[in-house]
């Protein structure tokens, strides 16, 4: 790859880092960014630097085993997580890790973003699972990521943050934006009483549009019974993106009852009065 191309990628990392920091997706020295230079080398952010105030000369070059090949600074302490993505996904050209606050809130609460509520998210990301908690900067982290990365372009990291990958740096960054946007809308909807879910039939229809729009996906969305066992009606998220999308006889939007029975005050009062009468 030419020097001009390498310089362009360095400048793109600087810009992506600036956007992450400006949007509040990182604080202090949080987050890390990497991109393939060629089949053997990666360009990566260094450790202990604020992503909003980087310069192109700060970046370091490593091989796919993590050996530093060039640069005055050491690579990110979470480099192994990036290397695992590139090992498992040869199609991945860039990786972004950040701590967007709303999405990270879902990660801390242990709530995956797997409800089919936004057509754009179903068509692009599919769903966003949560990788199991792993101590940052240890070999546990790439092991946790490995479980989901073959079938997902984005995931939450339990009690940590989020990870996205793409065919280029801005593609990976935009997926981080999508995850945070999805999390924010999901939170607001739940505060307002709950989402209306896209039906399973509508999810299937949206999946069919991927080819029309030229949207590549690492795996098709799981059919409802993909796991083949009780307790996992959405399928196995390690093998395919899962979507909470109820079957519907015709409606494209279905209220998410989430196992609840909802009653008005008058209906509840009537039930209580009837129960009291039965006790007399």
C-alpha cells in the first residue's frame, strides 16, 4: 500500500477519533481504533491518548500477531480484541471500540439490543448481542468477542462498551453511531410504555431488501426456532443475529407485551371486587 494511502488512513483514524470524542462516545483515554494497511499489517491508535486530540503521526503499525513494526508509541492495550476480529473476519477492514453511554448502559444492565423496532437497524446490523464480561486488556476479552463476531458487525461488551467492524473506517464508525442511536430510541420507547415490535413477517421482508440495497451481512437473521430447544426461542446469537419479532396474522407492528398482562384501573378494580365476593 502506498505512503499516500497510509497517510490517508492515519488522517481518517484522527477524524474518527475526533467524532467519537465530540459525540461523547469516549472520555479521557477510552476507546481504540484500527484499520488494515494490507494483508499483513494494521494501523492502530496508541495507548494512553485521548481520541479527540490525536495527530496522524501518533499511530503505530503492528502485524496480525500484535508485534509492533513501526511507531514511537505502543499500540492500544486492547489490541488483542482487534486482532481477534481480524482473525475471525477476513472481510473486516476496520474496528472501532468505544463507550457510547446509552448503549453501554444497556450493556451494564445486561439487556441486548435484539428487539425488532427499527427497519434500518434490522436491515443493516440485524441485532446487537452482549458479549460476556471480560477483564479489559486481558486474553478474556478476545475470547468473549470471538463467540459473536462471525455473525455480527456490532456488539455490546458487558459492563464495558461496544465494538463495531466494517469494510472501512467510516463504515465501522457509522455502525457505532447506529448502535447508540438504536439504544437511545429503545430507552425512550421503554420509558414511554414499551415498543411496538416489527412482526416476524416484516423482519423477513426487510431481510429480503438487503440484496436490493447492496447491504452485506455476515449471517442471516435467525429463524424463531433456530436453537431447537426450550428457553431460546430466538435462536443462538452466536451463530446468527436474533430478533425479538412476534408472528402476526397481518399487522406489521405488534405491541410488545413482554409477558405482561396490562389492565386499566377500572378493570383491575373490577377483578379485585370479584375476588373479594368469591371469598365471602
